[in-house]
C-alpha cells in the first residue's frame, strides 16, 4: 500500500504555496511544471499535469486500438472536418 505523509503548506498573500523538495522529487515535479487543481468536497488535491495527461493518453490509445482506429483514420477524418468547417464559415470559397 502507498505510504501517506501529511505536511502543512502555508499560503502566501499571492495564493502561492511551496511544495517540499521530497514531494517534488518523488513526483518528479520540476520548476515550471503545471499542477491540476481538483476540489473534492472540502479537500484540495493537486495532481502533476504530465502524469494525468500521460494516463489519459494511454487510455485513449487503448480505446482507439480496441476500436480498430488507426492514426491515419484520425488524420483523414480531421481533413474532412476541416473542409466542412471552412465551407460552413466561408461559403463562397
């Protein structure tokens, strides 16, 4: 089971907090990285955006593969959608 460690963070007048070096190391959070803020009831959860996006991307890739969709299919469909939107927006072209 994952070990839980509690620590307190102080909010500055600008609404900023400092994460401990240990937490940043363990989660591989570097200067300039983005965190996703999620409110769960009265709790605030911060998630490293890169990890959340990576997990989402893996799920999307698995779903596309299971559906038999190839990258070429997506690119071809994007071309059709783009042409359709252009005709809709600029009917005289």
